[in-house]
C-alpha cells in the first residue's frame, strides 16, 4: 500500500503542499459530534481506507464521550481516482450512528 501512495505522489505534476495525490480507491471518513442542532461541536474525527476500521474508531470515540451529552456520529465515503484530491463532490454520507440508552452504538444506513 505504501508503494502505491508513493507512486501516485510521484506521478502527480500539479500537487503541492498539503494537497497531494491519493491512490485510486475509497476513504471512509468518520466524525463524532456532541450537542443538538446548530449548536453541535465536532469532538473527534478520522479516516481509514477500510469501512470496518472506520466503524470501530467511530464506535470507540462515541463510547468515550460523556454519558449525559447528546452524541451522534457519521461515516462518509469518498471515492478518489489516481491523482485526485479530496472534494465535496466525491463524498457521501453512508452511515449515521447513535448511542442507545444502554450505551451501545447503533448504526443506521443512509439511503442513497
């Protein structure tokens, strides 16, 4: 995997700084928000090339939040081509997550 990323970066003639080429594939981005409505705050986030890893990381982060706080999470899928950079057009939400009264994380698939 590391060789693919290095190869993609070397072939990208128009990349500079923090924006660099991503290997062709998928990235699963997760985030945890605390609060309700417009007053919510981003508490934790991350990304992984693997859906199961993103779900595990989201689950761990949500369980680590204070019990009395209204916590919600989401996972978005971004699909990149060789030499592409991240953009909103390639990103779509695929899961929403909630804490149930017992403290378990429940995932809800978002309809396409």
